[in-house]
C-alpha cells in the first residue's frame, strides 16, 4: 500500500468505506474542508463539496444506487461509446462496472501531486465485455482534489490489443444549479454543434451565450479548452477546463422528457445541467501499445469574476 503512504506524505486525506450495497467508495478531503466521494461502481464521482460544505454536483432524488446500473447524477465515465448505439449499454459499460484501486498507477509529477488528495482507479475488460466489444484495454482514472477545492479527473486508455481499436469517451458531468432558467453557458459562442434532437443536424451557435428555455442536447465540436457556467441566483460560476477532449456536450431534458425518464424527478431538470468534456464527434483510434489521455478540471468560484478573468486564471490550461 505504498501508494497510500505517498498520499499521506502529501498531507492529503483519503478514506475508504463501503456503501449500503457493500461497494467500496473513496472519500477525499483537503485541509480547508472541501471533499469528493468516488464510488468504485463505475468509477463515478458521486459528490463534490466546497469548503462551505455545499454540494456542487447534482444527484437525482430518485437515483437508484444499485449495481449494475449507473446512478443518475455525479460524474459518469462514458466509455467506449456515448449515447445509445445499440450494441452496448447506453454510454458504454465503464459506468456500470466495478473498478479496482490501481496499485501501480502512472508516476506522478509534482504538479499532479503537490497538496492534493487523490486516488487512482483501474478498469480492465471482463469476459462479458469482450464478447460485446472484443478489445483488450486498460482504463485508468485519477481523481484529485486540490487545496483550493478544484476537482480534476484524468483518464488514460491504453490499447493492449494486437490490433487497433476506436472508442468514444465523455465525462458526463451533472452540475447542481439553482434554476436552469437563470443559468447561462459562456465560451461556446459562434461554434458549430450537432443537434442531437434533430438527428445530429450540424448548426452554428448564434447566441452571445447559451441560455435554456426548452430541452437541449447538443455536441459542440472543436470547442475551447475552457467554458463557464454562470448561475446568477446562486452567484456561482463553474469553470470547466479540458484536455484531450475536443467536444463539449450540453444537455438538459426539460419538462416533457423528465417525465419519461427513470430515476429522475419530474421537476428536477430545473436544478441540474450537464456540461461534458467529451470526444464523441469523431472516434479516438489507438494502435497497439498506444495510450490516450483526457483530463477534466472543475472549479467553482463566486460569480463576481467575469469569464475573461476566469479564462486567464484557469490553472493548467
């Protein structure tokens, strides 16, 4: 357990406990009181709280925490597909599997480890997965909580096959908001997007920012490394940074679809918004031995900042 000794040497804190289904979950905290909770069911981040104890991720009140289905909310790992392509479970199988703690994670550099609380998880294909998707891979996930409360997820996919394979990937991120009608997204202006409500029709964003008045399901392609979600009523801004993830998916089911969704309250669309760092417009292809890395960084700040300042101040991007 030398890895955990290293974590404690950095004066970070990590605890492992079991949920009510007997599945391990990892609790990270920093010295200022921020925290994150990660379930080995799906490698899913199920909680992220700031130093005031406020929950920053949305989880449905009707969510079912029971293997093998993913819980509705938090941050889900969508791999090796996104959406429903018919062959695999919707959004792939990674979010439905039991991961393990990675005892031999990639080496850390000082930027990744300094003052951070982190855990490394690993998923390898089962025989069942290989029947549906016959490729050998290692999927690694590092979740780290910084001293300032920033949350970073880093995924690595390695091809240990004897032939190339392709996949899609997304960090399906449910943000908690006060009222979706009072929220706007900045940083995606003038971009092309695929409208998933119109059979992936290619359109161009016309607004100065994205606001919400009806159901939305869009994939913004070749999107910038940093976007912001401004919650006026809560006076909070989420800054979403990404690397290795060329697309941004923006989704809210609105009223009509909410009533048809399992594990989701009829009015809960008002208090959530999904903004996903993703690689879904074009598949990622790995040759034998190759590895891909995708990284998502989440920051929550007071909305007194303007987006230009946030863009300059965003760390590591």
